């Protein structure tokens, strides 16, 4: 498939402008809402509710792995718009150990049924906005923008899909060739509905899977299981694999702890 340079360039400009708006709108920043490995979900953090995440990716029974554990991600996300039909979140991630650990993100969108009866959820966002932009160092300004659509299919679960495009100077394959755009897809479905003492209903278990195309830093996917201790605390675990093992190495196991602070 040939690239349409003019269309991609316009999309990057629009997303850059959106990123400036999102980061200027609030000083409370955060980790993007994700399905599993990617931000391939149209969920947006609730207004004024901070979300803390701790994500780790590590090798399992692999001796001599050239590219071992990935950086540990500690993030904070918060919703910043007090509206039902138009929602927005913004966030900051700390990836350690790293010389330039800070990454920013923002996302704005509408939930299902907000535009018209039966309309899909729609998101426009940007993530992995790194702070190291020098050509003489290892750059972190991936600046990946995405447009995502989501829909609940009765009896099946929730499906998500949409394109992404990032900084061509940074998103490359392990051979150094530019590979800065592609698509993301995601899926989740909840099981075992329960109620807490306050009468709030939530699913104790959620199966989740996602995938990002491209032989770059985000290319890959995984499938795993969420276990909700309460409606505000969950643990996700499962395997993650990568499209270009020259960048992230072989498959890893992930453990992700998520906490909402009502």
C-alpha cells in the first residue's frame, strides 16, 4: 500500500494542534486509557477522577535475552471535561529506568449514542509525546496520533478500530526504515457481574485483546485477563508479542495494576 504523503502530513499537523490544546487545557496530566498493549479503546477517564497505573513487562524463562524487560510505566490519568456527550482525558507517564522518562498524552471523544441513536464512540487522541527532541540523542518524541471508533456488539463484546500516525523521524523499524503509521484494533468483554456493598454493579472478570500494525515501537499486541477486586481496582495479566523483535525483543509477560481514586 502506497503512502499518501499529503494526507498523512495534514493528519500530523491536525494532531499536533490537538496535542497543544490538550496539554494546555489542564496541568493534571496522565497515562492514556488502554485496552491491553495499545490505547485501542474508546474509554475516557471520568471527569475529576484520577487514575493511577503501574505497568511492567518482563521476560519469562528466557536466558540470554538480548532485549529483556521493557521500561516500567507509572502513570496518572484524569478526566478534564464535565460533560456527558463530550469527554476528555489528559495524562503523564514516567518510564524508568530512562534518561528521558516523561511522556504526555491527551484524548477527546464522544461515547456511544452521543451523536445519534446507535452512533459509535469516536476518539481523537495523541500519546507517547516525549520530551527528548534532539537529533544528537535518542529521541522520545514519537507523538502518535490516532482516530478510533468503538461499538458494543450484543452477545459479543466491545470492538475498537482506527488508524494511527506518528513522528516519521522516530517511528522506525529495527533496520532504520521509517514505519510511522498503521492501525489499531481492540476487543473486550466482561463476565461474572457482581455488586459491591454500595449496590454498584461491575464485571469481576474482563477478557481483553488488542493489536497495533507496523514494525515500530508500538507494533504488536496481546491478550489477557482483568480481575476486578472492586469497581475501582483491577489487575491485568497476560502475554504481549511484538511485530519487530529487533526493537522490543521476544514476547513478554505483563502485570498491570489500575486504581481509580473516586
